[in-house]
């Protein structure tokens, strides 16, 4: 049977070669019967790489074995050439995949010189290499390949290759080169236009992308397609130009491209970026076809706009809904930040489990997102475990882990990881995000050196030019108390934006020079910049710190005129301003006018009333908060505890304690410390100790509270024992600790111990004594009669004494009858605070104690002329959940006659065991009988009598007074406790007195 193939229907020369290679030689019998010339057609290769058909004229008679051999060799050569071409193309692809792009280019040049590859294969090889250059961002090899294409007359105008060159440059971050290639093209098809639009969009040159798109639709006949519009829509999103995006949306609708899945996905992303989540949802719901990118886009749109629950709901629907897509890397890295934002560790761990099941947990982006999620949910050990197991860490991995420790204010671990990152991998360099993650941990002056090292690194590596980095350094220097350094950073900035001014302005407002913040504001407006809401908030903070109501009201007016007062942040800042300026009722008017009262605003008002000495209003507002259905959290509980402490409302404080227990708020160390303080100031130091002992973790603040509690109860030795125990446990005391210690020593008369601890502050604990510490020591020395030592300390102290120090020394001069020094101190005191009535009362009492009645009348006359009035002595007692107040000389109480009768009976009883009225406690020029009458009307005597009338036998009577208890009432309370066999607790404005069986806990030292 004869098998002859003379031609093939295939146009592929490689297939023709294969077909020719299987044609067998005719049998000898066929040759012997035919003596004519036969034409065989064989495909051979021309020298210029072209394939053609050659005729071979061979006489049958002369056909021999040698002819057959030549034919076989020719066919073998063709087959070998094809294999070599295939092998060369495969080798180039292999080199590109392995990243050896230079070797691939050299190989391509050698093969071209040897004419191994035909034109189609060369074009394909060049295209593969150009793609690899873009993916690997190897612009050097890309340029050489571009030169090769440009030098070739065959390929210089190749549409496909020029499109890939444009794309290669854009992927390498050089859109200017892309544009140069585009402009040099003689003829441009839609693919090149799309490539240049994409180049600008990819490199975030969104305005250029829109400009070239406008040129496309206005000067060419090309119509945008489903590749053009997604790039243009992405540019609109990048510009946050919603109006332009809606125009492109309309264009897509008219061109019937809106149903295209790629266009739809771009529209969803654009509306999400521009904050129109509803429009994104509409596009999503009307898409005839959705893919995984569609779901990823809508999930991201919800997440970016704060709809975290909706974002997770969409993710859940994607998994279990009708379409049921399998998440990819993009899905997981979108959903994990949602879990982090909600600090929902359960959802985060569920997504982590899904990633493991899908085999995506080893993907670097997913691993980084998991680290970030765990760290933001405060599960740092889990984040650290994932981080340690990651063998392909990039800068994002390190930044996520460093940021986690920085958020926990773990200074040591943050800087340790930063150093480790630099030493483990020489190629790994800190970037802007690393610096921005580390800087928030620089909170104290102790971190100033590390901060300066970071700053130096930023300068050396050109990071300082980034505005966010520069602003962050300004803020960090201010937190560390280096305002001069902050200003130097600011001055060296080439371009100062509102954010830059805000960073410096806020630093001065929060720190030592709020007036400088106002000056900076004027400089900022002079430079042509308008303030934003953050500027106004910082200015209000500065006014609050200066207690400058005048400037604060001006800024309030500016905020009203410019529509900024409705901003929640500004609203809260205004509340704080009026509260700090002593105008809590003006703050209440603002609060009542708020359309939406946040939890923060409630907390500010409750704290404001408490800080302004209006505890009743604070408690009433707290009750209103509960009745309005607002769930209070830790801050509100702390503020109301403070109000209960001021009122010494023990029963109400116990109710609040129960509320906190039921709401699971007592686990918070600050709430627990507030409750300890409330019980201590309510006279129940035993309950304070019991709660303190039950704390799982005791920080310095909790130790400070219990030490101060024992101090105000006059139990100085117990306070010192607690302090020593605290030191043994390795806790570092702070300035508040020493305030409590020195106060305890002052009340207990432990002068030598107090002086020793005062000296230890700087020498042993490196704590610079502040004015309050000097005040405590002056008070301690003055009480002990060591007035000369107190005066010497005042003269040697580094700063100028304030009114508290002079007031304490003046009180000591009165107690110990040092009139000469007292007059000098009085003059100092009036120079500092000429309009404070308490100062005139102290001076009057000084003269009265020495019998200088003319001077007493002179001082009181001056008070009257100025319009000052002395605070009346007031005592109160809580009975049956109600607080009963008693004023000295008050004749209006309905129960007063019964109370006075009770006192008369008590006076008879205590007089029989030794009580004698101390008329020296009445600092008026009156007859003895009149003085005794005044003593009988003292508010603490009335309150004690009321308590004995209205409380069950055996219960302690707890009385609270706004002024220092006088000597007569103190003496009477001792005798009363003995005759009625009841504990009597009196808290004056300095300390507690526990009376039992005729003895006071103060030991008559107060």
C-alpha cells in the first residue's frame, strides 16, 4: 500500500514538518514498474528563516539507496531545528520564572544572532521577558529590552510589544517612561490607550489618568471598553471625586458596560472609597454576574466606612449563600482588619481557622493580617507565635508586631524588636510606617534618648520629609517634654500644613505653655491657613488649662459662626472649658442642648460637677444617666465614687459598689482604687483594706490610695509599713506615693520619719520633690512646733512657695502663737491670693488667738469692704440614705429643739466626768457666757446629737465637717463617746478622728 503525503491542510509550518517526517520511502517494486519522473514535495527551510515547498526532480531509473539517505537526513534536520526553537523559548520562560532576567535577556540576544527563533517566537519571548521585568520591577533589563525592540525594524511598531513596554515601565514605577513610549507611537490602538491610562492609575497619578482618558474620548475614534472604564473609575476613587465617578458610571450605563463584572467591581470600590455605601450596595445587588472580587469589594466598602458588622455579615453570606464563593487572600486580608477593629477575638480566630483549612495561612499577606489582628485584640502571645514561625517576614510583618507592643506601651519590647529587625536582616530597613508605629510609645522623658536616635535614623534615610513622620516627631518630642526639639522639627519643615501646626499647637496646649498655643494659632492664621476642628479643640484645651474664660468664649463664638460647635469633639472640649473655668452650670446648658449625648459627654459632666465641689449634682446626673438607659462604664463609676467621697455618703457608696460588682466593673484597677478611696474617705478604712487585699493585681495607684487612706485616718505607722511592703515587692513609688507618705507622717507626728522619706525621694528614688511635697513637710514641721525649720525649708526650696505653703505655715504660727512670723507670712499670703476669704479668716484667727481684737476687727472690716464672706461652719450626717446638714447657729431645722435638748442632756453627763467648755475656741471678743452659747451651737455637736437620736444603739455615728474641728468640739466628742458607749467618727477638712471610750485616734495631735 502506498502512503504519500503531498500537502497538508494545516498552515502551521511546525505541523507541516511533522507530517513530512512520517512519509516513508516508496518500495523498490514501485520504482521498477514506473520509468517516469515523479515529483516529491518536501518542506525545507530557507536561509532567512522562511518555510517553502521545493520540487525534487529525480529520474526513477537513477533512484538509489543514497538518494533515500539524503532525504532522511533532510527530514531529520527539520525536526531537530523545531525542537531547538521550542527548547530556546522554554529556556527563556524558565529563566524569567526563576527571576534571572539578565540571563534571559542575554540568552534571547544569542538565540536571535544565531537565527534560532522565528519572528513569532522572538515576539513571544520578548513579551514574556517584558512581563517578568514588570513583575520583578527590573527596569534596567526592561530598558535594554526596549532598546532591542526599538532597534528592530521588524518589531519597533509591534502593537503587542509596545503595549507591554508601556505596562512594564508603569509596573516598575516609571509612568513617565510609559508616556514617552506612548507618545512616540505612530499609530495607537485602544490597547495602548488602555495601557497608558492603567499606567497612571497604577502609579496613583489619578489626574493624569483622567486627562489621558479625556483625550481618548475627545480626539480619537476609539471607544472605551471594559478594560478602560475600571481604570478610570479607580482614578475617580483615588481622587475621591464622587461627581466624576458618577459621570463615568453614567457613561458605562449608556455604553451597556455597567453589567460587566469588572466595571461593576470598580464601581463598588469607588463608591466605598467615597463613602457612599448605599450606592455600592445598589451596584452590587444589580450585578447580573458577581465574582469573588465583587464580594471582596463590598466587604471592603463596608469595612472602610466603619460598618464592621455589615462587613462581616457580607463575608458570612459569601461563604454560605447561594453563590458560595471560596475566600482568597484578598478576602481574608479584608475581613481580618474588621475583627481587629471590633477587637472580636472569637471572629478573628474563626477566620484564622478558615485560613488554615484553605491553606492560606502561610501566605505572607494573610500571616501579616493575622499578626495585626491578634495584636490589636491584645493577644500578643498569639501574634508573637505567628510572627516567630514566619520564615518570609517582610517589613509589614515587623511593623505589625512592633505596632502591637507599642499600643500596649511596652517600651522595652518595642525597641527590642526594632533593633532585632535591623540586625537579623541587613536588607530590612525601617520605613515610614515603622517610625509611625514606634513613636507613640515615646511617652516619658526617659525615652528621649531613644527618640533622638529614631529621629537621626529618619534624617539619614530621608524619612523626615514625610509629613506624617515629621508631625509624629513633633508630637513625640512634646510628650517627652522636649518642646524646643518639637519646634526645631517644625521650623525645618519645608511645607507646613494645618496638621503640622496642630501637632505643635497641641503639644504646647497639653504641656507647660498653653499661652504659646494661642500665639501659634495667630501665626498659623497669618500664614493663610484656616483652623480645623482639631485646632479649635487644642485651643479650647489651652484655655481650659489657663482657666481663661474670656479667650475660651471667643473661640466658642468662632466655632458657632463656622459651624464647628456641632462636632462631638468640639462639644466635649467646650464642656471641659466651662467646667475647668468653674462654670459647671454653663456646661450643663451646653450639655442639655446637645442633639446626641455621647457617653464621654456624660462622663465629662459628672466629673465636672465632682471636681467643682458639687457632689450632689454629680450623683443626680448619674441617676439621670441610668434612667435614660445609658450604661455607665469605668470612668462614670470613678467620678461618682469621688462624689460619694466628698459627701462621705457611705450608704450611697456601698450601693454604687454593688452596682459596679453586678456590672463586672470592679476588675478594672482604677474602679477598685476609687472604691478603696471612697471607703477610706467614708471612714471605713477596714473595708478599704479588705478590698485592697482582694485585688488580683496591685499597681502603684492602688498602693497610693491605701497608703493615703491610712494617712488621713492618722494611722501613720500602718501607712509606712504598707510603703515598705510595696518596695519589697519591687514596685517603684511615684510622686503621689510620697505625697501620701508625707501626709501620713504629718498627721501622726512622725517628723523624723517624714524627713527621712523626703530625703529619699531624690537621693534614692530619683523623684524631684514638687510643691505639694514641700507643703506636706512644712505642715509636718509646723504642727510639731519646728517653725524655724519649716521657714528654712521654704527659703532653700528651688522654686517659689505657693499660697498652700504660706497658708500651712500661717496655721502653724496661729497654733503655736508665733505672732511676729505670722504677720510676715500673712503679708506673703495676701500678695498671692488677695481675694480668697479663707486667708483673711486665718489672719483674723492669728490675731484673735493673741488677743489682738483691734487687728481682728481691721481684718474683718477689710473682708467686708472687698465683699468677701467667710464660709459658715457646716456638718452633715447620713441617716437612712438621706444626708442631713447642720449650720452653726441654724435655727430653721424642725428637729432643732429636740436636737438641742439632746445636747443639753449630753452636756450634763459629760460635765459630770470632767468636760469644761473651751471658750478659747471662740475667736470673738465676747463675754464668757456668750462664748459658751456659741459653743453649744457648733454644727458638729448638733450633728452628733442628731445621730444619737436617729441611729440604733451600737452603730457608729459618722459626722463630716467642712472646716477644721475646734478644740472644744474635739474634747466634747471624746467625753460623749465614753458616756454613750458609742463610736463617733468625725471627718473634718484635714483628717479623720475616731472617738472611742473617751480617746481620739489622733492622740490630740491635729
